[in-house]
C-alpha cells in the first residue's frame, strides 16, 4: 500500500464520511492504522524492545519433582553415577531444564564412561549453556556431543584432562627404554676390589679403518678411567683417534647384572663396578650425512 498523502494525514472517518465524494470504503482505507507490535511474547516487549521470557529454571514450581517421573532404567543409570554428578543432573531435571524423557540410556552411559574430572567438566558446560540445552531438539544428542568434546579436550582451552587418542599407538611403536642401572658407590667398591682387572675389547667394527686385530686384552686399574683404556689400546696398535670411537659395555661378568652400554671417558672402572672378564666393544662415531674415510679416522 502506498503511503498516505500529506494532505490526508490526520483525517478521521466520521459519520459524514458516507456522504463524502470519496465514499465510506475509501475514507476507511485512508485512516492511519496503529503500529503493530513486533513481539510474539504474550506479555509484550519490554522497555528495551526485547522479549522477556522466563527460562525453565527460573520458574520451577514446587510439588512433585520431575525426577520422580523419570523412567526406571534412566533413573537407575543416573543413580549409578558419582554422587556429585548425580546431584547436578537431578538438579537439571528438577528445575525444568530436562524433562523426564529427554535423556536416553546410551547418552548416560557415555557420560559414565568418562573419568570423573571429565564428567565434572561436562556438567559445568551443561550448566553454563543451559539456554542451548533447553532449546536443543535432542537433549541426548547434546549430551553425547559434549562427552565427545570432553574426550578430545575441547571443553578446556588448554586441553587438560583429554585422553590422547594416539597414546596407545605410539606406545606400541616406541622402542623399549633401557632400565635405570644402579651402581654401588665408588668408594665402597674400592674398599673390596683394589686389584687390577682384565677386560676383553672387541674391535671388529674398526677393522676397516686399519685396526690390525679383532680383539685385545687390556689390564686396567679400578681407579683408571676409560680415557686411560683408550691410551692402552693405542699402545697395542689401535691407530684410530680416541675421539672418533666410543667404548660400549656388552657383557657383565656378574650374571645378575645386565650390560651397561656406552661408557663415559671420564668415569673410572670402579664407578661402573667392573670386574675381571668384562667384555667391551669399540664402536665408531657416525654423524649423519658424513662419510668417514681412512684419512679422517687415522691418528
């Protein structure tokens, strides 16, 4: 309808309008209608133009509690939860946010399958987003989705409490770590073991660098370190720089103990509790992307 002309503004249809040339119908159409309210609330819009509608938990009535009307299987599943989670869930029922038939057995089992800290986070999220929960088409679907987000750590911005989905796969692929070794204190070991020890050193891995023998027998004092062992090997003809190979312990004379692994050059034989008959191995140092030659390994 086209807007009313300025010369007809304020015109009111009176009893003489029927006899006017415009006619009764045309005069009635020219009457300016009152503005129609846009609010669909039965109470009408408020002073700020917004609809004021009470949420279910704001006008919960007394009398019989809604949780008493929950089906038996659902009530049993709720009562099987932790006490703190159970009371908060019952509160959602009693205040009207959840109706007796809103949650199904599967959604409650998803909630029960979480750890208790994650269950608390799920309940915190449901109370914080009660508006979305009360307007959700499927309350069970809402709960299942929140539980899935809790498992991925999305309810906490830092991801605390999340279950790592790759933890089991990575643990299966990880190489087992060596157990922590415990040695007797060096001073106590020297009090009972002061005699020199004899160790056998395998040098097979250094033969292609010019080492003339496969194995050597070295006598070592318990107070001497691994650097001194390398000097003894050089005296026996090992012409490889001491900084170009490592010494690895591969066999322990004591059957109750396991191999130690790589030995540090500053540690003594007494520190590692070494005994007669220990077996060592010389392993060349290999750095990624570099090819060693006889010239580079020769000392």
